């Protein structure tokens, strides 16, 4: 047996004096408390016997006076994203000390599962500061590219005093009949063959003719939270409203940032790894055997749904699409005779994996679907070259990541966040499909404080 | 007197973040690891006791409070040459069930008058 290469992490080293203070308390204690509160993977404080640092002050243990100002070093091995997020506040605390960063390979990491999630963290510590906003008079033609190309899914509209007056999401634009289909489909279609790319560009043309501005299409009834709102509360709001992101405004209604469902779930992730061995086809995460010292954690099976939509490999594509259209998950799972997971199919998979010449028809059907119309495929669209009907196998994505039903919610969130998946099929000991779990289900745990 | 000629050899620095109360066959785990690493002939190893910390092995421990000082962090740092690191990792794998191990590349300064203690253990 040998260590697996688990991934890379960032190492943060903080060199300070043992007697250094922060708001009347010992600085290193305050830093450790801060790191713990913000869900860091771990921190180790060691004391040196002498030294000096950025402050130029010579530190030494002072036996005569029974007080010590020896140098102390805090080492934190964690996910680069979390370290970078916490760094501004840490560097504010370390007024006369030294902070270094370096990358390290992680050969082994075992989780310390928290007894409970840090639900009392305020959203201001996990939100994303907003960098892109538009004004009420920004033309719709300028807004569409921002929404389609940017990594964010919602665009805040602010007035000249920086007050939040509305928000524009691609979902609202689809409902208003402005965007023809969801963003993932549009962006995928653009990367496919020329005909399909042209078809999607054509569907966007009517937007050019409309003289609409941000204020005409924005949603002005925005549900907001304050920087002090606790994350458990924010999770609850998302669950009851179905919103995936909430603008954060101060008491003057000035926009401070946006907190997303992903930001909230990230709080539960304690793994320091930035590139875990993920997205290997049909890999199953086998949880480490529980040890007595681990906090009891609910298995993911408590939060999963058992109504996953399934088809088998030979199911004709027409039936697959029917199943896809009615599936609450907008995904169907392909299983074999023993219910073993073979693949997963989304609307994007159908579009991307079908033959080039059939894509414009599929695209049109997906746009009908987005508009809530009856979906209609021209005859022959779903048949292969020799007139044989396409089946689930032809369009399924083999690269499906599954999680064991005995895995904890914690492990499930970590897997979801590391792989970027929004949905994971849950399998039993024999690797048969047991259910399905989505991000909202896991958000429930944060809201309910399990 | 002839100056000592120095060369650099590629190596790795391993850091093992463990807890003081972890044990292996009735002995403190860090001692068992230190013995094994010494017998393998790794270039260097040091063990430090932390004064406070949390992580895979403990929720929070600190020397400041008596009841929380039972499982202080233990940090083992091992330096080994590139060519011998794989064998060392195989050995460590038997000892470390829980904890964190990181590895960073380093250059090891080799003095030609310095005999590795590996030779003493080649029997």
C-alpha cells in the first residue's frame, strides 16, 4: 500500500510574537479562533526559542520575568481559495509579523468533521464582493453578453448613489421571453458545429431590435440580506424562495456583495485540497471507516430523494427526452439491469452528442421547452444513420460521479464542491442506484442546523 | 585547511501534523515514527510539540488550559533525498491512519565530509 497523491494545498505560515496582542487578547489565540470559526481545515501553533521577524523586534523567552515573547509560528494547510478569502482579515490582525505562502503536495488528509456547522458565520465573511453592476439605463444589448459570458448568474442594477434597485438574472429573461433558452444551452451551442452555432445566434437576434433597458427587464422586488445576516438564516431564505443568490446591502441599501448557494455550501467544506482525485469516470467515493472520535454525522441518505428518473441503455431517445422533460432534476440516470449507474443525461448532453445535422432541430425543441410550449421534433430527428432509433447510450455522459449512501452530508458537499456538480446519484454498497441528491437538499442541513 | 566542497541534492521535506495522544502499539505515535524513520536512514527528522492547534486530529487543543492540553499538536518534519523518498513513504503509510501529511521539494546541502548515517544501518 502506498499514499495516494491526494492533491495540492496552500500553506500559510504566520510568524508573530507570543506576547503580541489583538483587541486586548493574545494574537495567536485570536488568529486560531478566527481560523476555526471560518471553517479552516486546521492550524498548528509552535513556539520557537528565539528569533526576530518583520517587526525587527528580537523575541526571546524571558525566564526571569516568567513571561515570554518567544516567536510563535502558525501553520495553516488549506484550500487556496479559502486562504485567499481569509487573508485580508488575517493580515489586518498581523500588524507586526510576517506572513508567507507556499504550495505543498498533500499526501494524506483525514477529515476532522465538525460537530456542527458554523451557522453563526455572517454572510459578509463568505460573500463575493460585486465587481460588475449595471445602471437602470444600460441597454439590454449590453447586458446579454455580460450575463452569458460572465461567471456570475445575476447582474445587480444600482443607481448613482450605489443603491440596489433591481437584479437581472438569465432565468427572469427566459420567463420574459427575451432569452430563448438557458445559458448553458446557449453557451454549449456556440461551441458546437457551425450550423448549430448560427442557429443559436439567430435566436438571439430579436434582442437587438428591442430598445429595452435594464430598468425594463430587471426584477425590482429583490430579496436582500444584510452583511450581519447569519448564514443559516440566508440558507433558510434561499430554501423558501428558491433563490440561489441574495444581494447583500447595508442599512442605506448600498450594495456590498452577493452571497450564493455555492458560497454557503463552501462553508461546510473542510478539505484543504484544491484538486482532489475527482471526475474519474464512474468513481465512487468510499467514505473512510468511522472512528470513535469523529462527530456523528448524518448519512446523505437522510437528505436524498428516491424518485430519480431512470432509463436503461437501450431506451429510445424519444422516451429519454420525454423522461428528461418531466424530470424535476432535468437529468435522467442511465442504469443497467441490476440498477448499476452507467451514465447521466442532461439536455446539454442530448444537444452535444447527437449528430451535427440534427442539432438545430434539437435546439429548437429545447427553446420550445423553455417557452413552456409543447415540444415537437421533426420526423427522423431522433433516428441514427441507418434509420435505427437513437438510444440512451448514444447521448449519455459516462463521466458520472456517484456517492455512497453511507457517506456523510459533509463528504457529499465536499465532493460536490470539488467536482462542481450540482447533482449526485447516490448508490448503495452494491453500487446500485439508491437515490439522488442536489445542492438544495444539502443547503437544508445548513438551514435546519443538523 | 581545504574548504569543504558542498553540493545540492534534490530532496523532499515532509511535514506530518499529528496529535500527541496518538499511539502505535502502546507507544506514542511520534516516537514510533521517529524510530522507523531513523532506521530507514532518512537524512533528518525533528519533532516539535505545538502549543495550540486544531485539525484532523483534534478539535482544539492548547497548553493554556489544563483540560485541553492532553492532545497537543505534534509536528514531525522529515528531510529525505529524492531517490529514497518512495521507500520512506511506504513505511510512513503503515503508521499514519489519521492526520495530515504534506510534501514540498527542497534542495539538500551535501557536504562531502559528512557521512550519512544510512551506512551505519546497512546491515
